[in-house]
């Protein structure tokens, strides 16, 4: 998978970022771009009517494609949602690339339209413009009382007060969702998850709309354009040249301990080779001149994988439930990827040998997002246009073809298709807005995932207490395991869980229901107070938790390790310790324990550190070492001293293990050492220094560079205080950094392996300000050395940001993480821009080091 610090391609299928621009912005210096398209009889690309476009499609046997909506009813669609009555809420990015130079892209002409089928024939025939005057809107979610609409950097809460399907009130719900700039580098999705949270691609945040407010939580960074879930809430995503990944566990668990980031259980690759099999010549891709991109003039490999969907409907054959449909707008095609699970691990393969599920001979067919519909069919959002590549990355190779074949003409069109299986007639969309809670609960038993999801959302939004007894019965007695699962999460969203329901669900026959019960037990026990009834509720869960901790299912065992640290009930920690001892060979189990003990690592070590099995077992020793590392990264002298006291009490093998954990954290590869100051040498350290074990002695010598006292511990003079204006700039920079840079460089500035080098103490950040300004404005190309480690990566310029925003981001990063560098002023940014106004190439390390 190409990392976002090196090359990130256009999320909606665009062929690729380059490190800089010579000639066209997307051109690479010194790279030849032979006009290979001239060797093929490339057909013209006229704009077809929707009916003409239907004739361009080739579908695998058993399927047919139909028009669900088309221009002039819809324009430049990029995302959509179906509401409870089957109406389409369509996000229209109408200013996207109006010409090959992108001139006018900042126009506020984007919109959200509501499309309706008034005669029941399956084709939308009525348009109501709900919201207009937007700049590059990209995502929408239906929530209580209205909709959330993303217009970078704001997430708007929009309400229709009088029922005419037009927004009467528009309120800022959250600032920092996505950023202004290139479309492909900003958050999108707002997909409702099984667990009542909204999930996003190209993002480190998940959102929840509660009480008219947007709650924001950190989660793992994933994806580029589009995000999907299966029937069990597992998330799927992709990037341009990597068609599909899957997280086998919820990513939120992997980021709950800032001192132990992990990706165990995440990002499973669900494809074999990168080959695709299109239905036409595809020379009009951005880097078609590169070797291996074309096969006899047709796209040879993934270059623009976009918004996927996992099939969850009931109109296609049952064996397709759980399989993935993946659009490739550069290749004018859609893949059906068969997914299989074995021992809790997924894999995927093309459903057809050297063929695709759907292809088109129309170059303007641009499927960018796919969705499950109320009728059980898959819906295709087609941005229908010639230009797909964004202006920042267009190569001369592509520009010439755009102009020659007039691909810049006929903009503002768009289509939405549905694909029907010929085996049965699609059901009409239900009118759920007028249904009572008993009818909505009935939809939880449906085989159609959209209906279950929608019923769950409406039940949570309405929160009618009369529904609770029925939901508890469904959660424990329904014959449909998916209904039992949805009932648990509906109860969670309504605040209607009880200990009895959870305990019974923990003993459910189906492993995915047991997993759901473990997860909802976390929020249930966290919400309990100190009353006698609440204490009894916690105690009531222990027998069922003890039983599920003996589970033979691999997925359930992993969830036990993830959930037990978060379940607030007496007797859970001894149960957790025994469980981990039994399953310590599983890396997800080990990481589940460590991430779940955030802030409690020392106390856990004090309870297990002297135990014989935690000293002698290699897997358990690894856990001890990692927990010690967490304590060290907290950089708290008092807690470190307690850890050293624990080490002193252990035999030599235990001492070495704990000291190794501290040293590993103290001397991270590629990062600068940051000592922790003590008033005097810790007594336990002095005591261990008398050990006869040479290995202990060696570890202490190294440790003495991290734990310092006396003159070595004298702190440097504090940096000057920020002025009020600089503090305001710092706060703005924090928001912007979190929304953009933090995805790769991380909230702690430590970067991510294979994606981005650390910013922490980087001489290119905290050194002369012009270095950091130059990197942000023009980009940087590797190799570049940070803290003795070489990174052979390249970072593109941060496009679309004003000087004020750049100054804010750099002021924040130059003062965060104990940095002491001066703030960056707007004038400094403008000065370097002026001095380097003719520069298009990214900076090299040698050039940056010359800046003083």
C-alpha cells in the first residue's frame, strides 16, 4: 500500500500524486511521458444521454442495470444516503474541476438534493434542493432532527423546520471535519456503524450525534475515499491502488493507549494481484505512460479504487451477502470481490477469471461510490464526466488527451444506477417514518441490512421507553442472530441496557452476538453509578463474563481481551490476568490488555511482576516489557521510581526485562532522547547497580542517560510566553494539524512507520522557520535524515492552505510536544513564498539545511 507521505492518489480514482510539478503540476522532473495513446485507436468520448449510457454497460450473467436518477435531476454526485422513506439525499460537488486548470473550483455552488420516486417505478422523478451554496461538500449523515453535511472545515447540522425538504436552519456542529484543499486528502464517509458511531475514511476521528451535539473520539487512521461495513460492523476501506482492506477488530481499541499504538487486527489485505480487466481503452489516465499501467491500451492495475460497499441486501443470491463491490472510475468498471473468512482472518479474490462484474465502454462513466439500497440492490453513484484527475496532479500526458478528446466539455452531469438481480423483483422501499416502534423493531428481523440499520437509527433517535421490553426480548430470544445483535446495539444507543440482558447475550449461541454483548457491557458498566442497585448490576455480570472468558471461538477470545480492561465490574481484573496468561501467544490479546490498561500499567505490573509465570513465560515477559515502556513514555518521575522499585524486587531475569522495556521506550529508533529529571539518584537504581549480573549492569548504564539527576537534570530556561495573538494562532493550528497532518504524523508527533517521519524534535521543524515553511509550501523529496535515521520518502506541498493557516500549523507544531521554537508569522510565510515564487520543485535535504 502506498503511504500517504510518499504518494497518495486521488481518492475517487485519480491516477496519482507526484512529488512536485514541472510543466504541469503532476509532472516529475526528468521523467519522459511518451504519448502512447497515439499508438491506439482511442474512440471519442461524447457525453451520452442516460439511456445511451445504459447500452455501454456489460454485466455478468444474472444482473441488469437500471437508471435510478439522472441529469438534469442530479449533478456531479459524489455521495448519498437513503432516508427512512427511500428518498435519496445526494451530495453534489458541482464546482469540482470545471476545466482542466480547475479554475473556479472555489465557487460555492455545491448542493444537497433530495430525490424522490413519486410513481413507484424505481426511478427518481422529483428533485428538491435541500441545501445550496456549498464549497466542495463531500459527506452526509441522517441524524435526529436533520442531517449532517460536510463543507470543509465545517460539519453543518441542517434542519428542515417546516417539512418542505429545504434546510431552514444551518448550525455549525463541528469545526475540523475535513480541511479545505485537494478533495482526495480530506475526510469523507459519515457512515453509520453498527455501534451507533459515524465512521470516516481519510480520518482519525469517529463521531456521534447525541442531544443535538457532535461527540468526537479518536480512532485509527484508515482509507482514502469511501468506507463500508459488513453485517457485523467490521469496517472496510481502500486507497487508490489498494482495492480493499478490512479491520477485524474495532480500531478504537488500538488507539486508546497513546503510549502503545498498535495496528494488530487492522488493515487485512483482501486482494491478490493488482490486475483489473476493463471493457475499453483507458489511455486517459494520469500516468498511463508508466510501465505496467496499461495492458494493450487498457488499464492493467488498480489506480483509482473508490467507495466500496459490502453487500448486505436480500435481492441478490444469498451467497453474495458479505462480498465486496469496488468501483474503479479510472477503468470505468466495478469489481465483485469474493470474501472468505477462516479462523477469524479474511481474504478476497475476484469473483470472475480475468473479467469484472460490470464494465462500460463509456469513458465518462465514473463510479465513485456504491451503496446498499432499501430494495436490496446495489446503487452506483456516477459522477459522469471526462476530467477525473484533480488540478494539482494533472500530468502533461493527461492534459493533452483531455484537450484532444474534449473531456473538459459537458460538465454538471451525473447519474445514479441500481443493479438488479434477475432472479427476483426488487421490493418497494418501506415508508418507515410513519411506523411505530413495534413495526420498526420488526425490521430488525429483516434479511436486508439497510432496513435493520435504518430501524436501529430511528429507534435510537425516538428513544421510546415502551420499546425497551420488546428489544430486550429480541436481544435474547429472536431466531435471527443479526436481529439479536442489532437489538443489543439499539438498547445501547437508547441507554436501555440491563445486566440481565447482557448476561444472557454473553451466553448466546452465535459468536458475533457474544462479541456485541462484550462491547455493550463496556458502556453499560461505565455509565453505572455508586448506588446499591448499580453495584449489584456490576456483580451480576461476573458469572457470564467468567464463562465467556473460556470461549473457544477465536474472535470472541480476542474481544474478551479488548473488552475486559474496559468493563467496570468487581473481579474483572483477576479474570483478565488469568485469561491473558492462557492466551498470551495471541498478539491481539496482548495488545488488547496493554491498550486497555492506559494509565494503569504500573499498578498492573505491581500486581503481576513478581509472579513466577510472568517472569518465566516469554510471551508474558513481552507484555511486562511493553507495559514498562508505557510507564517510561509517561515521563513521570514518581511513577518511574515506583517501577524501578518493582524491578529491584525481582530476580535478575525480571530486572533485565523491565529495564529493557524502559530503555526501549527511552531510546526509540529515529527519535531524540528526552531525559527524565530526578532530584537524586533513585535508591532502587543504586541498589541494582551493585548486582553481580553483567547484563543488569549494562542495562543500567544505558538507563542512566534517560534517568538523570543533579546537574544533568537542570531544566533549560523556559521559552518565552506566547502573546494572546500567538496563542490564538496556536489553537487554530492545533485544529488544522489534527484535521490534516495528524493522520500521518500522529497526534503525538511521532509519525508512523512506513508513512511519515517524526516531527518530534525534528531539525526540519524546530530549526530555522524557513525550513518548515518551505516543506509545507513546496514539499520535500527524500532521502532525508531525522535523528540519525534516513527516510527515503517524499511529501507533496500542502495545497489549498492560506499563509495564515500555514503559520498557525507551524506555530502549533513548533510549540507542542515540549518544543521551544519561536512561532511562525504570516509575514514569514509570505516572505518565503515571494522569494521562491518561481519554485515548483520540492526541497531536498541539502537545500533545506542551507536555510538559516
